[in-house]
């Protein structure tokens, strides 16, 4: 993640300071519209995930405990 920020800052240094704010606003608008489109297209899957996650929690926990136990048996 730090490398992404360093690329962003390096790119930002090439852009004059006057254009940085409008560019940041355009990037934020793009991300908001992309997120809205994602939710429109995948709303059913998001709702199903939210509804089914509590029901799946015991099995997810059991799988996690089994993996933790297997990792604990590995010699160090």
C-alpha cells in the first residue's frame, strides 16, 4: 500500500499545484460512481452475503480452528 502512495505522490509532483484539487475531486467522483454501479449490479449478492454470513459463522470458525490446530502441529 505504501508503494501505491509513493507512486501517487510521484505522479502528483508532476502536476501543477493549481490542478491537484480538481484532479482529486475527479478521482473521488470516479470512485463514488464506480462504487454505486458495483452496488447496483451486485445488490442481490451483497444481500445474500449479509444474510448467509451469520449462518455460516460456526462452520467458518470450525475450519479456522482446525487450520490453527494443524499449524500448531508443525514442528518448529
